[in-house]
């Protein structure tokens, strides 16, 4: 990639915008094309750094650690929406802490008295917590400051992106038909945003493969409550019964949330496949395509690492 070559990034979720920022700041003339700006699934994220349930492990560890380094830097500026926050990850079945958690600042096993009723184990840790509406706005500003252009348009194929030195496919779930990739599937996530009754720490339950999640992430005046992980479902309409279940689960752990006022519902469809896809493809017409999608629920966690690998793949063409 030489300076000012036109590069098209398809998608404006966290993967697309982060990749666009990395490429634009490296000197490319970046043109983002997306139907939704920013992407609704990224807007619906909680979001806490943590490489949950995503493969391949060796690459995920690299991508996640690089993203963690950058989020720690971003947390020094309140305007980014990123904060380093302490909290508890707990389990009802005495699960051991994952390897990546034990290396984080402030890691220590919880005392039994720190855990809510019904929980048998847990650990305390400090991680980046990201207020997604604020953070995605920050990425858009940073992209435009670097000369990037954003166009709202629905593509029917990657070829519709127009002439470019490279096309970067960050279409998330849209890659199912743009590639096409039949191995990509949605996992529906719903969050409830409420007024903050005074929480400063996060809480998250290790629920394994259950579709019913339990977490709450404070962001100043608001708290994001979660959540769900319904495999194969991509409907983005908020469900009242689901929301009531989320509120009840969170209030059982933190009673102050029972009286919090509901502000909004956020629903997204996590773009999930067996492994995250970050790879280069040379098409028959000579166009270089770099795929960067399939991050499941770890899109934020992997965003900077995957974006930098995308840049290296383009540079090696």
C-alpha cells in the first residue's frame, strides 16, 4: 500500500471503523461504505474487553493483547468513552479463571464474602470498559481527521465497492451474502440501558454456553445490563419478555438496579463463525480483498489487533 492509494472498507461497525482509522493514519485514502453508520450491532455492545468464546486461540490472544494495549492508552482521554474499571467475574460452578484474566492488573481471587448469593467462585480484575456510542463517535471523528470518507450505501456484492487498490471486508453479518460465507451465523444479543443508581464497578457471570447472560457495566450516569446470546437468531427488535428477564437477573445480584429507570433497549446480532477470518484473497479480476469479520461477541476486544494485521496484509501484497 502506497500513500494515498484508494482503499475501500466495507462496514462501519467497530471492526470497520477501527480498520479504517489504522489505514487512514498509515496514509491510505480510505473510503468507508456501509448501510448503517455506525453499525447497530457494535452500538449494542456492552462493552468490556475480554476474548470470550472465540477462536483461533493463538491469534485471538495476539489480537486481544494488542487491542488491550491501545485501550489502556485511550482510557487516558475521557472523550474516547474508554475507562479502566474494576469489577468481578463470578461463577456458580467454581470455574477456574481463564489464562488471559490472570495476567491483568488487579487480578485476585474473590473472597467468599465478596460474591453474591448462589456464586461459588470469582475473581476481581481491572479491564477496559467501553461506552460504545461515545467510542464509535470518537472513531468516526478520528477517521475524518485522517482524511477518511464515509458513504451510507448498501452493497449487493464486494464488486459494487468500485475501483480500489484494496477492498477490506468488515461487513460483519453482511459477509454472509457479500462473500458469500454460509458458515457465518447470527447470535442475538439484547441489552437494557438504565439510569445508574450509584454503581462504579462491573459484574459479569461466567454463564458458559447459556443463552441467558448476566452482566452490568456502569458508564457514568447509565448502566448497560445484559444480556442474551441466542444462537442462530438475528431479529433486531427488542423483546419485552427478554428485557424483563435481564432486569430480574441483574437486580437479584445488585438490588439497587430494581428501581433504576429504563432508558433504552439495544439489540445486535453478533457475526459468528467457527474461527475469526482475517485473511487476504486475490480475486480473479485482480482485486485484492482482505477479510476481517466473524468476531462473534469479541469484536471490540479484537478490533485493534485485527485492524493492524489487516494493514500488514495489504502492505504485503
